[in-house]
C-alpha cells in the first residue's frame, strides 16, 4: 500500500502520489479515507469454573452474579460516553451469550443480538478480523462479546499494542488497517 511506503519514506514528495504535498500530508489525506469498522470488543463477565457451576463442560459455564452486574454497568458507562451498539455479536458459549444479553439490558435502545460462531475462541485475532470484514460488518457500531485470548489478539492485531482484558473489560476501536486502528475508549469493570 502506497501510504505505508510513504510513512516509511519519511518526508518529501517522492513517496506521495499527491503533487505539492509532503508524504506526511498525503498520508493524512489518504488515511482519513480508509474504510473503518467501529467495534466494541468485550470479554465475557466473571464466570465460575465448570465444577463450581455444576456443569459438565467449559461451554456451559454460566455468568456469576458479579459478571451479570458488571455487564450491565459497562452498558451504562458506554451509554454515558455515547457508544451504543447497533448489533451485539456473541460467542456461542453460555457465559458470553449471557454477558451479551445482560449488556443489552443496560441500553435504553435495545441493539439487535446475534450468535457469531467465529467468536468461539477458535480463530486467531487476525483471522477473526478477516471474517468480520468478509461478512460485511462495517456499518454502524458492532459489539463483540468473546473470550481471551481471542479478544486480546484481535485488539492487539488492530492497534499494534498487546492488550489484555479482565472479565467484562472492553475497548472501543475505530478499526481500519491492522496496527493502525484507534482506541476511542477502554473500560474495566472495576473503574468508578
């Protein structure tokens, strides 16, 4: 991509296809036109182990009461900052599905909610981003509710910075090209 070559080349017109502009100016003009995807990436809330919950598989682990409360509180914080998703996509695992529905309860305007198999923690972060793009997930604000390490890998792939998520932690991104995405907001459930 020409803008990456321009960025590596430093200043000067040689790397810029826009005559009369420095490569930095040209980079800014072109970067602003890159299609973006607005994402809220969230890890599911607190969940007991399968043994503690009395279920047979990891897939069936439910949310703990604290996880439900954290999810609703995060929705309130997102709303206060002006981030209400148009759609919530969740992993098929029980704790992520329950987190998605608890978050949805916290929004006055109830977003559409869908199970999204690619969030089942089987794909690497970069592969998940490719699937989201291939599936046409560009319009509006999309919330993803999934699992570590996948949500951390996805955020890291997009921002170029390693990111960890505690249960019910989230980040709002303006996702463009890998490594060039912008973090708009980061919230942990323990923040006041």
